């Protein structure tokens, strides 16, 4: 049988070569903006706005204090149902805050261990796992042969030679699942557990659907209606593309993840891996709507599951995620030894504003 020959790394950057692939922000021909209100038929919900709960004292750095004030105001004014965010700085989790309810009207509060879906923030875990497996000798990111896994690509009208055109594509990204399984004999979920979650102390994190009987501490998704946010039942959407959008995590987990990304767990997350994921691979000509909350900048790239922004003279490694009812944002700057993560179960514009606001306060 004929085999198409190209690098495994292409799966993380190639644009739109499977026309039936699911693109996370797109439905039909309309690009979905999670900052917009979403119509949903349902009854009115409680108007109670829960208070912010802080897990520690306010940090000393004025920029962090200003950002925390900003977040408190925005969480209230946006009528967010439930959220959590954490700041990591100089090798420590400097500040963590949780807000609101897991499910509107339930009085079940979001805490540090409440699970949220990470959506496309999962891609950073996939890219990191690929680098760790390469370090173990399971495969090389420069392997040319993928054998019968990619045979069917011969039947696809490919838009451009691999590696030359950028686009946001979930299905090909998730080819890491069968590639890793073939190379190791271990299911993707277990590889994440063994290589990332357990070594980094991410005690709540998982991949795939959550069994609410075993772990009821999960934030329910919500959609916005004329009467406010309405809860939905947790759904399985995009779990079938596990590397692209299948990770669940708490804000406690995200603090550990940021510490590792910033080099404070070198035995579990070697410098070679961190260098690989933060090295620009291909330029990304994003539309203005996706960076409208950032100050103007030109240099933006994609790497192995991470976006690389050259912003105000600093390299920001970033990714965001959206699945109906959830938003997730994570970013770090190695030069400033700082990182931020935000999780939300009621999508609105705050998710898009929080990371650029954080770095604006920090870098002013």
C-alpha cells in the first residue's frame, strides 16, 4: 500500500487538509465567537452572584494586586456562574481564587479541586506528551513513515504541502492518539496519567468523560439566555478528539502545570521538552477578532500545541479553549518567570480579556 511520507510534527500545525474535520470555533460557515451571547431555550435561573473566595493572602507585587481587583470587578459584572484562576511566580503558586457555583442555583461552590473542561488547552498537553515520548525513544518527531495510519490521506484533496499552510484543525492534531498507542501499546489517557498528571502532582486531572458518581466536584456547563445563564448536563463533545480537547483539570492542577512549564520541575519536565514546545514552528495570521483584547502585535506563531506571541518585547506561550459551556485560558512567560490560568463554566468576554490584561498590568 502507498504511504504518504512526512513528519509527525505536521499533525500539530497543518491547516485544514481534512474537509470533514471538526474545528473547535466553527459551525458550518459561521465562526463562533464565545464572547457573544448564545441563545438557548430554557427557564429563568437564580440571580444570586456568589462572592470570590481566595485561598491565600494578596501578593505583594502591585501588578498582581491590580489584576486581582480587575478580576473581582469583572467576575461580578459579567455575571459569571463559576470560575477559578491562579497566578504562578518565581517558582510558587502566588495566588489562587475561586468564584461562584459549579451549577447555577445549586449552592455547590467552586473550589480549588473543581474540575473544568480545558477544551483546546488540551493541545498543550498533547504537544508536551509527544516530546516526552520522543525523549523516551518511543518515536521521533522527525519520523518519516506513519505506515497505514495515514494511508487514507491519499484520498484527501490536500490544500498545500505539509508544513506550509497554517490552520486550526482538531482531527489531524488528534492523530497523536493512535500514533502514541501504536508506539507504546498504552492508551492515550494512561500515557497522560503516567507521563504528566501523576509526576506533576495534578491530582484531579483526567482525560475523557468524567464519572460524576465517582467525582461529583465538576463544574457544569452553562449557556447564556435572556434570563441569565442556564446549566446544561455535562456533555461528551470533543472527547473523541482526545489530544485536541479531551483534558479535564482543576485550578489546583493548572498551578502545577504552570510550575512545570516554567522549569520548576526539571526532573519531570526536562528543559529539552520545554524548549521544544516554546519554539515557534509556523507563523499564524490570526484574524483581528482573536487578538482584539491584546495590544497590537505582529509576531504570533504556533508550536506543539501552544501559541507563541511576541508581546511587548516578551515571549508569551499561550493557549485558549472553548467547548459549549466552558472556557479555559493559560499562558506563561519564562523570562518573567510568571504564569496565569483561568477556568470558567459560563463563557463570556472575560475569558478573552483576562490573559492580555494580566500581562498588560505586569509589563507596564
